[in-house]
């Protein structure tokens, strides 16, 4: 086991040292090139017509001395040499050089390569002057391989140190080989993830931790499923309780008046009243059943959507309800002249505006008003506002719940079942629209849909 620990440790650390040395050498080389390029670029940008002079070999030699021995090459606008401090004959073309071609095209260019004329690695920076001529500065640089070679002495020292450290480490590691195994056995009795500092035991800890994680995930899935079942059961019980409550009132009325009619001894006027109440409550019961069916069918609605005008749906729905609104002494205003196109269906938009407007009518005050607004633009929205009784802060959180009504007396008076706003909420959620409500008790309520 000692040999295995030693070999493994040596291979890993030596590989790491080699990779680190290569990366460091490459980074150092790139940094050196970038810094040198920046210095040479600054020098060439500082040149002007006075520095280039006649742009011949004498001018190139003089400028080279001034710049500390940099290679200086003057070229005409076509890339032909007019003077070079390293002795390149005038007239030779350098237009095919990377840095020269780039300067001819964009004004400046640079490249790092082995020079054909000097046989050394050079960094070149070329600039196009205002008169169209070209100036190129070059400086000798190390090759990337030279940078790697420079790191070899230091790397050898680290390798020697690494061998010594690995020998010492392998000796102590084998003496304590069983200690981490025993520690893992103790950790496995708990619930915390297993951990070890020994590489040989990593696969074991990973497998055990993975198995433990899978067990925990399965337990979480089971727990979440149980919670979903519990919530579904609670929702079902609440739904049945609400339906039973809503059905109880009309059924009680129907049963009571039916029993009165069965016993007889009623005058004609009382009989007619009993018939009217039975019919009214039967209609209410039928309406409740229809509302429940419609609410549940929303989840199964798979018909495709197409472009619909929200403003048109708002105007048409409001006009269809205007007679009833004005009959109640309320004022209706509609501001929906600008088309607002969204993917939906006309009957769904009509259902949304119908429920909101009827809700505003039902909970309004005497001589109150209802406002319907549809606005397009970058942040399109629709609002239905009223000047009614308003909604208290605690009821705002429940206003979209099924069978919830702010004032139970309104439910009986106007035939509502507390499903209208739930339908609006469900339709908006399915379409991806944001439905919000703001209200001040005693002043009114505004429902806003952001498309």
C-alpha cells in the first residue's frame, strides 16, 4: 500500500507541477509579449514626420539609435521598403507581412513571428502615417519554448522537493491507512455527508454519499407527495363544504315552501308567492351548478388562441351590461378606444370583463360609478374600477378564493356565488397575465390586468 500511495502521490503532484510550469510559462510569455507590444505601440504612436525624416536607411539607422536599438523599417503606401535599420534592400515588398497588411487596412497592426531576415523571434508593430507611408518597429523577443526552458531549473528543484515530501507522506499514510476507514464507519452511523482527506477513499465516500442523497431525495419526494395529497384533500373538502353551503339555502327554501304547499290551507296569493320563491331558488341552484361546471371546465379548455382586441371586448361587454347598470342608478364610463391585441379568445375576454363589471355593479353604492379603461403601449393594461363599498385589508388576500364574497348578503340579493373573481384569476393565470387588486374600504376597488 505504501508503494501505491507513493506512486499515486508522485504522479499527481508531478503532473500538477508540470502543468503549472507550462501554464505559468505560457502566461508569462503572453504577458511579456503584451507588455512589449504596449511599449512599442506607444513609441510608434509618438513618431511624427520629423522623426521619419527622408524615410531612407540613414533615417532608419538614426531612429533605431534614438529608440535604443529597435529595428526600424520605412515603407511606402504599397508596403515597399524605403529604408531598414537591419539592412533590407530598398524596394523589397513587405506588404504580405501580417502587421503591414493590417496597418495598410486599419492604420495599425502587430504580429509576433520569426524574422526571415534576422532569423530571430521578433515582435513587430506597424503604423500608417498621415501621408500614407508606413513605419514599422521591431524588437527581438524570446520564443515560447525559450520561456518554458527558463522554468526548467526551478521546476527541477520543486520535483526534487516533491519526491522527498511524497516519500515522507507515503510512510505516514500507510501507518494510518486503517484510521480513515474506521472514521468513515463511525460517520456512516449519522446523517451528515461522509468526508475524508484520503484520495483512496474518495470513491467509497462518493458512492455512500450518493446513496444517502438518493434516499433523502426519495424521502423528500414521498413527503412532498403526502403534502400534495393532504392539500388536495383539504381543497376537495373545502370545495365540497362550500358547495354544500351554497346549495343548502335554495334547497331549504324549496323544501320549506313545498311542505307548505303540500299541507294546503294557503290562499292564492301565498301559493303564488311560494311558487315564485321555489322557481327563484331552483333557478339559483341551476345557476350555481352551471357556474361550478364552467369553473371546472376551464382546466380542460384546450381550444387554440388567436389575436383578439381587448379594447373591443371591453366595449362590447360594457355596453351589454349598461342597461342593468343604469337601472341601478350607476354611471358607466368606458375608455377603450385604442386597439390592444393579445392572444386569447373573445368569449374568454368577455367572461373576464363581464365578471369584473358585474362585481363592480354588485358592490357599488347608490349613485356610484364604474370605470372601464384599456390602454395599449409599452405596458398595456386593463382596469375596472368602482366607487363601491371597498374591500378590507384582511379580505384582499382571499378575494380570488372560490366561493368567497365580501358581503354574504349580496350573494343572496344579487345571485352571486363567489366564483366570478376566481374565474377571472384562473383565466389570467392560464394566459400569463398579471391580475392585481387595490381597494380602500368605503371608497372603492380597482382590478388591474397587465398583459
